[in-house]
C-alpha cells in the first residue's frame, strides 16, 4: 500500500535506499542494485521530497541520489552478472536523448536537503579530480578488453574447467541441471547459490586450519 507521498515506484525506491544503508555484504548490494535496475522503478517515482525522473542511461545518477558511494558500487558490480541491459543504463556513450550531463540532470533532482546532486556526487567519489564523472564500468570494460574480451572471472572459470576431466564436468553439469529443475523461483536459486558460497568459504577455512596444524606438528 502506498501513502499520499509515495507512488508504487517511490515505495520501491525508498525501500531500496533504506536497504542499501544496512547491507553488510557487497554481494547483497549487487543483488539489490540489479533488482532495482531491472524493476524500472528508478526511472520515474514520487517520494515525500518530490518527483524524480531519470533518462534510460542515468542509472548511476539514481544511485548517487540514493547516497551510494562510487567505490561500493564499483566493488559490487560483477560484469558477467550485471548483464548488457543493466550495464547500458550507465553508459557514458549514450545519446543526449538517453543521458544528460550530470549538471543538467541535477536541475530537476528532488533533494531532501541543501546538498545538490553534483555536490553529493563529489562527496561520494563519483567525480574525477578534473571534474568529469566516473563510471563504475570503465575499468571493468578496459580490463575486459585487455584480456581479449574475457573478464578475470571468465578466465578463472576456464582454468577450473581445464583442471577437471570431461567426464567429471558432464557429471557436474547434470547435477546442476537436476538441482535447478527442483527450484521454483529466482529467490530460491539465489538463496541456494549464497548457501553454497557460504559452505565453500567454510570448507576453505577448515582446510586452512588443518593445513596449518599439519605443518606445525
């Protein structure tokens, strides 16, 4: 249910802005960023401080408005997970109809206090020393191009595949297919992935402890 100050999109934006202030893990921030980006709610919404409208390639301006630091967004973004559509929402190569200069977009920004969008962008690290805006995708793109179009994650995946036999890779692929077939929602799939990551981290920690104990004995 929305209040007189909030429309449906505004409610999603308010929840997003509140959630990202309390998240303790970069992976959780990445999921929240993708969720709000794909929802489309960030494009036009009304909150208690006013109405904001962003063009289709101004998603990073929206993130600035939500008080997210550049470094946190940069660490949260995983190139291979973000997807072409979401990456395009922050493209600095977009046409003027898709993306305005930050100063121009800031004119219509509904600020909650005296701080302007440009001032906030500067405080949060979204502005270079020469005054130009920073994109959290730029270094990702440069790194990908330097590696022949492959990200570091893709290269690591290829190395892992080479360390396994073809038979074992096929067995693991069938196991993944059977497991995913039993899941009914994206929430279940993401929860399973997080649970598996947690168990992998725990297993690595136990292996390290055992290794140290053996070497000291």
